[in-house]
C-alpha cells in the first residue's frame, strides 16, 4: 500500500530542515506531550552538519488503540526504530522503520521533500509505503498503519505550525 500526504508551512525550505526537522528541541517537544504524546522517544544518533548529508536514528514507542487482531499479534505496545538519511544535494529525506515485533513481516518506509511555495512558504510532500506480509490480516494491519500514520502526520502538522510561529521562523 502506498499513500501520500502534503502539508504547507509558513517558513522557507531551508529553515524547515535545519531549524525544525533536525532541531533537538523540536523533536523532543513533538514526540512529547505537546505533540504526539509518545510513551517513549530517543534520538539515538544524529550525524552531519547543516547543508550536508545527514543521518538520524530514532527509537520510539507510540501510544495506540490498535484493533484486537493487531493486539493479538503484537501485544499492547510496540516500539520501532526509524533510520533516516537526508540527501543534501537532492534535499530528500528517506527512511525505513523497523518494528520491535514481526520485523520480518512488516515493512514501512518512505521519503519526503520540501518544495518552496513563495517567500516564507513551503510544502512538505511525503510518500509512504506499507507492506504487511501476514496471511489473512495483512491488509487490515496495513490499513491500521495508514490510519495511524495519517493521524500522526496531522498532529505533527499542527504542532509544527505552532513551533514555527513560536520561534518566528
């Protein structure tokens, strides 16, 4: 299953990458109570300098009201690791998510980029791909992952707008 999500922000593309996306304060607040309210969040690695290729690894545990079929497979909680790479020349973020359970059956990844839309305006365009290789219930789990991803992106959008306004970016 593939799907796309796009959001516009009141900042320029360069500020989005360096003063928002890679900013530690932004990430800590986004994944904390102000934004996504994850149970746990850690920046495991952040390498590279502004304007260069960058690598980031996150470990998270989101809150979730999963359907019963999903809970039977994974239990009440699921942590995941996101391994991402920023290509400075292409201005492209690509990532893979590895779940703590059923990692050999669940494949999640994607990419996004930020397009300038005028002075102090940009649009983040995300393409996400989810594949769950579990007989009989794979499609149901894919739909659940899509739903929760869309909800997370919407919460991220709302928080990011507030963060940009607060910081005057």
